[in-house]
């Protein structure tokens, strides 16, 4: 068990026991014991089987602390959260209306363009320390810029241009991940993205990092009064958090930085992965290393509207800005 830098309580030891003592969480397992004030905890991330008392859950709810349960691939499969809406229901009503209007179309274009800009900026930063592979970077960056130009010129509506946008996004991502693969040590290079189960160590780490990031974006959406299930670009499906899938595009680069940092620091070994049918999953040690690195990334400051703000807070601010934009917009 560990307390993350951003005050996220991460429980990754099988058989841990969580209870309440006054205004503190007490976490115990066979090897360790920890007591921490609820005032110091933002969220509780549970990655394995634990015992959790109802009093501990009540303490979390009373302090607006969400408890998130991740499966072995890092995807959130459950969450304990208070039953109040994050804000007025008007936001959700506007959100439902926006998908079929020019407002929704322009929002999606802006989000995907920002995602591609993030990819370009990250490749440029990686290129600075790799002069011997400058041609690799320059060629990819040039082609990704063309994809973004194609996106910004796009007109129409989401109903007719959804797959065009997804195609542009996919081509940019293919170019981007091809570069990331080629600059990794040969042992860890990969052939494109593979989902769960991941077919290689890189994708195994990245899938888990995305899963943790999903939980941050969903929480920020709920607090801002947005509906995680009402997506614009990603279509509705049973129990599919389409809006979370839309918004995470703005922040995926932070998960990618965390994974690439671990390879650069030579922290990745075979011992961090377990073989499963069809691929690999992260074990306890792998999860601990990855979550620590990701939390460090989320705790760093970045430029946002001319101010230096921590990445984790930018996620929340962006969700509030989207909600405010929806409220101010007259939709027919």
C-alpha cells in the first residue's frame, strides 16, 4: 500500500483491510499498517481484493472521496461516490442537445485537434535528446501536422463526419506510436496498439495508465455536472461512458509520458508482468511503479490559459469550462 503524491490512496496488496478510526482511514495487511486522515485523501484506488467496512465507505462519502475499483487491466469496473449530482441538471440537458448541433461538432474537432497537438509537442520534446533519429521524428511530425490540418478544415456535422474524424485521429495515432516504438530498446518495441489483453509490455503499461486516467476524467466530469455516458464523438452503448472516452483524448499524452519515462529510467523489467491467455497483465510491482510515475506526472504543473496549474487540476478545470460553455449556449 502507498499514499500517492496527489493524495490518492492506492491499495495494491491482496487481502488488505480498510476501516475507520475517528476521522482516519486505517489500512492493514499482514506486513504493514497505515493510518491517514480523511482530510488528506482525494480518492482511494483499489487494484486487488480487499475488505472494506461500511464505516470506511461512509467516511469517504462524507468527505467527497471516491473509491475506485480497477480490474487487472486498469479499467475502472466500479466506483463508490455520493448520490448527489455534481451541479444543475441543466448542464446534462444541454449536453444531450449539443451532440446534434454545430456546438458539439466544433467541440469534438477542438478536442481531437488538441490531442494531436499534444502528440506533436511530445514528439518534438523527445526529438531534442535524440539527434541521431531526427529524420524519424521530422517525417512523422510533418505527416501528423497534415492530419491535424485536414481535421481543422473539416465541415459538416457529427452524424455524417464522425467516422472521418475517427479516421484522422487513427492515422495520426499510428504515426505517433510508430515513433514511440522505434525509440524504445529493441526488446520492448511493439507492433501498434493492442488492447486488453496487451500483447507486449508497452501496451500493457499504457492500457493500465489509461484506465487510471479514465477514473480521474470521470470524477472531474461528475463534479462539473457533466454526464459521463452522454458522448459526442463516441457513440452511445449499454453502460458505455462515452463522454469520458471523448474527454480523455485531451489528456492521454500524460499517460504516454508516464510510460515512456519508465522506459527511459530503465525501470521496466520482465518481472513486472504476468503472462495471461493472449497476452500480459501488470502484477502488483508493475502497478505500483506505474501508478507512482503517473501520479508524479499528474502532479506537475503545465501552462493552462497563461497560468501554471497542476495537470490533475487542469482536468477538473477543463470539465468545468465545458459545462459553463454548455450552459451559456442557446441550443435549438
